[in-house]
C-alpha cells in the first residue's frame, strides 16, 4: 500500500546533470521544477495553447518548439534565476490540453509537485460511521445528541425526559467516494504520461526523462484494496 508518507518525494538530492544528461522520472522532474526551482504557472499567454487545441496533430511539443524559437522563456518561468529546464516544465504543464484536464489539472499537478506529495487515491480511506458532532465532558468526548423532529417522531406527550433523542452520523470512505478518488488518480496519471512523452520527444538540456512512472493502479498492488 502506498500511503501519504511513501508518496512524498525528496527532491533536494536531484541536481541537473553536467555534461551527460541525468536520467530522471517525470514525477521527480516536476517536483524539482516546482519545489526546488520554484517555477510558477502563468496562463496569460495561451494563444499557442488554444491553437494547439484547434489544429489536428498539434500538441504541447509544437507549443514548446514555438516558444523555444523565440530564444527566451515565456509565460511560466517563475523567476529569471530558474533553470531553463524548469521553465520548460512550467510551460508544458500550463499548456496541458483540455482532454488531459487543462487548467484544473495543471494547477493540481503544480500543487502536488510543490508539496512533493502525490495525490491520495484512497489508500487510507476505510468505511466509517461517526457522529456529526462531539461534545466535551469531564469523562471525555462523547457523541452529541439532538432531539429528533423528523419523520417518525413519537408524539411529545408519549416521550419521557430522555426519550426522542438521536445521534446524527455521517459516513465516509464509501465505495462511491473511493471510486472518485481513484478516477482522479487515473486522470492525474494520464496527465503525467502526456508530459513524459512530451519531454522524451522534445528533450531537455540537463535531464533525460526515463520511462519510470508512479503505479497506474496502486490499489491493485494492495491485497486489501483489490476488491
């Protein structure tokens, strides 16, 4: 099982290669760019991005080539001191096409990479029923009760002093909730795959992007979450 601690990346050990390009996974590259180099997304210059979505056969590679032809980094480089490869990473993430999640996915990837933690796919979610509110007592906290006024309530003249109270509860970790988290993970994984192919096609100055990827369906690797 992959938990939140195992999903955390330590990018401080990652350094651009000198001479020969340093092999790096797409996730390590993203964490390095957003956490170490502190690049930021900028969606102001999206003419090329929109054109990529309108022209068949034109993708992020075309966008990056056009920006590279200008001879400088544009829209997404953060500060002028950031590494050129980090600028390219920010440009590529900002230019994610809509079928990969577009702007919303770009922001999600940048936020996760900046924190160095992959999204949670529901690894720690377990079905549970718990009170909606707790009340403190000198003996310890206990579930807060409230007088039930909904359907099926007994007539007031038939209730004793302590009758008619219920404990309102909430459910979490349901099958629908976990399924949504897994769909979000698969969408995030697909966006990383698109970025990996982009940088393997375009190439970077100091890194070579390997085929290493986070597991596509980590819940299948855990016998407790296979069902």
